[in-house]
C-alpha cells in the first residue's frame, strides 16, 4: 500500500494491542476523512510488564518497518508505555512527525480541587522518570498517587473481544490508588494507559461500588486528535478515505473475536506484519 499521492497517505496509530483505539476514536471524530493504519504489536504484548530495555529495543525498529511499508504522513504512538520510554528514540529514527501519548497529569492538576491525583497506568509507565517530570512540572502542589495494573489491560482486551468481564479487576485497580495515604481524598484519575479509557465504564461502576468521592477520569485522546490536525497543516485528506487497515504482529489466535470491534472503528481489513 505504498502511496506517492500524499492525499492518500494514512496516519499510523501504534500500540501493543487494542488500547490505541481509545486514541483513534477522537481522531476519527475530528478528522473523518483521515486514512488509518492501526498497528498492534501482538507479538510484543503486553508492554507494561516488560523492561525499559526491551521496549526501547523493540518499538523504534518496529515503527521503522511499519513506516517503510505503509508510508504514513504522521505516526502516533498510541501507547503510554512505549511513549514514556521510547518517544525520543522513535523521533530520531523516523523522518515523519511523531505524536506521543503521555499521562494527562497537566489537565488533571488544572482541574483537581482536592489536589490529590491518581495515575493509573501500566507498571512500566508509572515508574518512568517521564512521569516524575510531568508531576514536578504540572502538579508540584498535588499529591500524585501511582498504580500499575496489568490486569486492567487484559480486561480491556477481553472487553473488545466480547468476553465475560470480572468486575473485581476494575475494583482492585482503583483500590490500588485509594488505599494509599491520602487516597480517599483523590478526585481525579489519569488514565495513563490507552487501554483504560476502553474500560472507563467498569472503573466508574467500581467507584460507585466502593463509594468513593466523585472521580474525574482524564486522558489525552482529544488533545492528540488536535495535535494530528495541527501537524497535518494544509495537507489535503482524500475525498473518500480508503478503508482502515489493522495490522498485527505475530499470530493472534483470537483475532476473529476482534473483527466486529475493529469494524466499529472503521478498520475493515486485517493484515499481518
Ligand atoms: N496500551 C499501552 C499503554 O498505553 C500498553 C498496554 C500493555 O501492553 O501493557 O501503556
């Protein structure tokens, strides 16, 4: 699908699995004629339990292959784990604009009344110096609690496959924040993993069950959509975009279960890398 016609060049979204769909959705809403390649590194999933060295070795090389194959105009790393570890390396490796996804601590700090903010991400993301920097820069007067949950990532994958969901998973993830000192005063939860907006309803239900104070759940999807529009500048979009393509690394035995979810995001073709 190499294209020399720039109007046809797609935007590439990249994640370890289905999480990046939470970034794709607001981007499609803002830019309905945007051609889309959605790449999921199933062979490398999950990222959140991997080491920094593994992510740093894997992500720039994989994005390089994807860019060579699909010639996108912009690449979006729709994954907090990959962005907080490898964004600079990916930018250095590619000659197109790269948009990263980083925890929405800034908007949370702007709106939190109690000044206690939870950051719910993968285990790898919540320990990143990148998150320390965001916290120091934007939330210096806030208590910033962090918790990593691999089970919540798996819950989102299961939800998009239409599999039965265990409500205990969302409850345990929220408790991971609430049970920390000052946790009961938390009024904002940053969804610092792109899988988590896909299970926001389950998190809201868990908050009701636990009887927490009202929680605002924040993530960066809409800001990223605006960033894509800005970086695209005046380059035209096709009148009618080509059908969206989902690309998976490795072999996914339950890919058939994902077809209808992918279709609802405009991804009607499935390719292997
Ligand atoms: N969706 C990814 C993120 O935003 C990673 C999930 C995983 O593979 O552990 O961090």
